[in-house]
């Protein structure tokens, strides 16, 4: 296994003047700039008395400067603590303090809502956008930061050169990242990931979805989430791919404009994005041409044309669409398969940095989430037919939760397997099929296991269902549905919709999991960064 920092070191030398990190429509940095930045951070840490293993937090929107900050910390062996910019400022303060971070990189808007007294270990706060000090209580740290460029010029009077670049690789077992899975109250769960775990993920990616120097990718997912951090940023960037950041969540128009211009080699996204493209564009277009399907060979031509259109919309260079974070809607998946769209649905979590299951699109089995990245077992007497907890082992897994030994102990079996909390089965070819979360499984009065995610997949195929969630109320299955109804729909039709949706869904559901009632929600469901509904909020 090759250290990802070794890949970065070699790439910087080979791609010195190539763009490395760019804001779409904004500033950009070359690999030479990246190398200079890492060296300036090294000088800053040394002069500030900040040691290897010290924690440095980043809480800001995605940007090229966010990524430059990450490399400045990570390549100098301090521990990066990425925090979601969407966390409440009180939670950002709590997690900054819990992680023992000594420096916080953020932006002015977030910082002005925080209370420095809640973070006694913090020595300074720095603006990610422009590098200006926002606050400090340690003069040595402040001086070291403000004089880092001056000190760099003294050390490198002729500037940074490729032969100066050298990054540590004897640290595979050392802590590299603490990634918090929640900003809520209670015991924070800071997932501890090593340089070895990150190197393992990069090594797997290089084998299973390789890239080339000079290719491009668009970063859409939050960098404070391991899916976006590892797959959209670290893996491509250390291998010579130019990463473009869109900043705030873009409108569909802005996103597609960026895709056409940047021409990414790979699109990393969540199923919700592709489902919307299917529902709003592909499905209506296919419905219009359905009459042509009676002509021999025409059906294949229509699907081939639809595939060509999608690839063109995304810039025409996409080799694979990688989806993760949730299951793909079966109706959309059937269509993508008929089109031979190069897509795959993976399986992962923060604790696995983040990959647990993956398969290249040509071998991907619909409905699955790929094959095990390393070792996966199903805790069931009949793993092929009876769902059990999915458990995993591998170099990519967390070493535990920061300052939370109880959570760490509870997350591993006595024989060392990590408990994912997910239920699933594996077929004879080792394809993983997720049935749902252990905590969300419903046990009905007859002892039958009901997996809400399977009922929800049926509901999502019903007309006028945009989002849905299934809950258990005193042994009855109730579906909560959000729908953006047409303004011209008459009141009588609206009033009948809940029953219509219930009856349509029940036609495809077994007796034990039929829906008793459908309730409409006034607003969309609250979601996590990977666009999964926050199930625990709804009863």
C-alpha cells in the first residue's frame, strides 16, 4: 500500500505548473502554490510551538482555500478536525473544544456567532477566505501566522522548487483526521482515522476507479464529510486531478453549466441528485417516446439517445457516476440499467474512510451496493436470505471515537469486527444488499421484520411523492409524505391524494407491511449533509 502523501509528493513534482485546486469562476492554485502553502504552514507550526499531533479545526464552506488549509495541516502531521459549516455555532464551539483544537480556521460570519470563552484550548482563529487573524489569545501563535510568508522568504530566497518537496510517510498508524458524525448535543462522536486508513482508501480508489494527471472533477459534497473529502478531493488531488469547488450548494442551472465547462472524468454524488434528473428530465422524455417502442429496435435507440444526452449534460467525459449515502430509487435504477448509464451505488460510512462496498459499473448488480472493499460478514444464521447486522474489518476502519471509550467499545464485537448498525444480506457472489438500519427496523405484532427503507422505495414510485418516511404508530405503518403539488390541482383531488397514494403503494407491498395511513408534510424533511432524511426527528 502506497502512502497518499507519497502520491501527493510525486504529483507535485510532476505537475508543478498544473492547476491543482480551483474555485469555479474564481481563484485557482497550482501544485507549486500547494507546495509553497504546505511549507508556510510548516514554518508557522514550528514558530508557533504547535507540535505534530496537535488538533486544528476547519469550519467553512467548500473552497480551494479550504483545501489548501487541509493540506497545510495534514501534510505537516497535525490532526485535521473538519466541521460542517451548517452546524449551529454553539455546536461548532462544542466540537472545537471537545477535539482540543488549538487553532480554528473558519469565516467571519461563523466566528462572530461563537463564544471564545467556550474554547479555552483555542489559541487563535483564522479566516479561511483571506488568511487574516480573526482572534487570538496567544501572541506567539498570532505572530508566527502573520510572519509566515516573511519567514518562508528567508528560508527560500529563490522560492520553492520541486526538489524541496518531501512529505512524511512513516506515520501510517498515526491519527490524521477526527471527523464528527454529528453536531447535536449528547456525547460527541469524533471518528478517529489514521494516515493508514486514508492511504488504504486512496489505494483502493486507484485500483477501482483510477484517474490521470490533468483530468478534472467537480467537488459538490461537503468537505467536512468523509465521502466528499476522500473521494472527491483527496484521492483525485493527490493523483494529479484538478479539483473544482462550487462553494455554496449550486442551483441546477449553475451545476450543469459548471459540468459542461469543467468536463469531469467522474461524478460523485448522492442518489437524490440523479433521481431528480430522472424524474424531471429522463422519465418525461421517455414517456413521450413510448409509442415508438412498438417499432423493432427503436426502444434501444431511444435509451441510447437518452444516455448520450445525460453524458453530454455532464461534460461528455464521465467514465462513472458514483452514488452513495442512500439507496437509489428502484424505478430510476431500472431505467439507468436499460440505458447502460455508467453508474454504481457504493456503501460506506465515516468510520470506514468511507468505503465498505463498491463495484465498477459494468459488474454492478442493481439493488446492491457493490462487493466488500475488504472483509464484510453478515451476523445471521442464513446471510443470503435472513438479514443480519453488516460487520466489517479492514485497514480503512476507524481506531475509535475521540475521548469516547464507551462508544468505541460498543462499536466493535469481541472478535474485532466493526458494527455498522446496518442490516443486510449477501448473495453467493458477495454482493451486499442493505435492508435498513437496525434502529429503524419495525417489528410488527406477528413478529415480522419490516424495513422502512423498502416500503419507502415503493412509495417513491407513486405519483406525486417527492419525499417520504415510514413510521410505526402503535403497530400501524404510517407514511409521511412531502409533495410539491401543481397550483392548478383542484381541492377534491388534493383531498383524495393521501388515500390514492396509500392504495397505489399497497398494491406492491406484502400484507404485513401495508400502509395504514398517508399524512402530508407541509415542508420538506430535514436532511443530513449526504441528503438522507433525519429519521430520528419524525414519529
